């Protein structure tokens, strides 16, 4: 805190603490919004299950699903010119 005040970034310790508190409040709001979004997605998924809108997999079909997902990923990557989405 002393270093930040010496650099002149804040007029007073109160201003620094006030900014820090505002950042914490904003972080809490973002976490609450994210939590609410996740809960809404879970509720929607549970409703789909209740309506029978799901697929059950066994050992063979889960393997086929994995192959299909992999193939779609390769196709998407090829369509993007080979970009993997990773840095470097």
C-alpha cells in the first residue's frame, strides 16, 4: 500500500482502500452472475432429463461418441486453417 501511495496512484490511503473495496464488490457481483447462469443451465438440463431428452451411452456407444467428437474437432480445425486455438 505504501509503494502504491508513494507512486502517486492514489491521493490517500482511503482512496486506495475505497478502490480495493469496489473491486471486491464487483468481483462478488460477477461471481454471483456466473453462479446464477450456471444454476439456470443446470435447471434447464434437469428439465430436459425429466422430459426424457437425453441419450444413454454404453461402453461401445461412448467410444463412438468420442470418435465423432474427435472427427468434428479435426474438421473444425481444418476449416480454420489448422489453427488449434493455442498460443505459440
